[in-house]
C-alpha cells in the first residue's frame, strides 16, 4: 500500500499544481476581492469530476465557501479537510520580484499569493476527494472538504456556516491545510480581545489650563498594561501547555489636527490565553489596569471596555485523532514531523469551542507567507500528498 500511495501521489502532483496555478492567478484577498471567480474554478473542477459539492452562505446570504462531501458506504464518523482559498493582501507590490498573481513554477517553486497559504492545500484536498470517490462504498463514515473564503478576514464564515448547516454531518475532527514540512500544529493559544475607550475632558492645546487629554490617559493605560505581570509556563501544569499568555496593545486611535486635546482615545487589546490563564483571567487583568488608571487620573467618564472576541486555547496529544493519523502517516513516509503548539490562533480555536479537535500546519516548505514573494517548494509535494491521503484512509478505516 505504501508504494501504491507514493506512486499515486507522484502521478497526481502535476494536476494538483495545475489547479493551484489557476487559483493563484485569480486574486482573492480577504475582504478585498470578489470570491466568485476563484470558487467558480473550483466548482468547475469538481463538477467535471462528478464530485458532490455545494455552496456555503453566511447568515446574511453571502458566499463564504464550498463543501465537498464523500459519503462512505459503512457507518462511522465524518472527518473534514479544510483549506482557505482567500489570501492575505499583496502589500507593497513594487517590493515583489514577480507579480503576486504569477501562478508560475520557477526552479521548483510555485510562486504567487496563496501558493503557501493555502491554495496548494485546497487543490491537494480536492484531488484526495477525487481519489476517494471511486472507493466510497468501502469507507467508514465520510469525508468533507471545506474550501474557505472567509479565513483571512478573521470571520471564519465558512467554518461557521459548515457547522451550522443542518445538511452537513458534524465532523469528529478537522485537518487544516497549512504549509510547513517539519511541524504539525496540534494546539494554539486562545484569545480575548477588547476595545478600550479612554475618556478625558477636551480642551485647546494652547490653553493656560492644564488638561490631561485622552491620549495622555491612554498612554498611561498602555504603560500599566505593559507592566502587568503575566504567569509563565508552569512545570506542574497538568495540561502540559508549553506557551505562556501574552498581552499586546495592537491599535491606538485618537485626535485630529494640532489645536485640540481629544476627549476620547480607543485602544485595541489582544490577550493570548492558555488553559491556566483563560478569558476570564484576561478580562480581570485588563479591568484591574483600567480601575488603576481611573483612580490615578480621574476623568468625567469611566474608561469603557467592550469585549469583541474570545476563543479558547486548544491542544491535542499526539495520540489523539486526527493528530495521530497525520503523524503516523508522516512517519510511514519517512518524515520526522513534530507536534507543535502555536502562538497564533487559527480555525482550530473556533473548532475547539465547538468541541471538535483539529490540527493545522503540515505542508510543503514555503517562503514569504503573508509577505512579499510568497512561494511553495514543490519537491516535497508528493510526500505531503501521500501523507494526507494515508491519514484520510486511516481515519476512514480504509487501510
């Protein structure tokens, strides 16, 4: 079986790259471009191969993705492969050494925005679904392939629509396609985010009266937040979570012109959470700093805190599915892949909140992710394809 999978992977890779090139040549930047064209290419490819698929829409009717469903002939759990086909923005196009929508292959690298994150993975997952279709009767449970166009916005509308879809079987686990040959992401810190509204009396900047404006009060709050002690990684932590929590002030908005000290300054605060320091702890910490500010520098109105997002941290043990299937398949293909807990959050955090285990972050080597000259190395693609194919067969009890 191992030799057959490798041979099939090698044979498949030209087609995988070809579809990925078509996708890269169609810009689909999150929140910027129309997603219709890139999803249309996928719909055409799936239709030509008689693969059952349908569109997913958010609660406002917006198109947020596609789902492909291969139902097995035997009862069992469903599993999902997920890859986004929206991308990060291009940034400074003048800094690129090739067009962001090049979609070409040069010296073994697939080039262009989305080559690494994650149009190559989307193409690969579509091909795996096509590989499974002829043998669906022998599969246990089923496979869904989620093709997401609302990932880079942070809205994750496709995943939300998929989980809310009464037609879809709820997955026992999700494998998220993302580049990187050495690691399989099996966990990530959670987050708690809020907008902090710092008030103050307004006044003329040239006034003889001393006014502590909104910017000055907000700057003091930033100092208080930066000086806050956060717990480190505990050796006795039963969860084994390897990363500490982290607090960042990520935006600071206030003022206009020169002659007025503003009466409002808004801060965005991002706290990355862990099992030992959760969203409640994050909010408590921020509220304590705000109370200290209001006591030290009183203002006409108390500082406001508006929470905007909260996701739990997650972490799978290497023996838990679907992590075990991917790690075992990688070992069978001669690859040494480490189980990694990531600092940034991902769709896995959203899924964790729904009680669905997820992995991410295994794929070809890459460069320029979210930066300039994004590209993916194709030499490892046959191995990566074989790993995912083997892992899916294992999960569907077809090996």
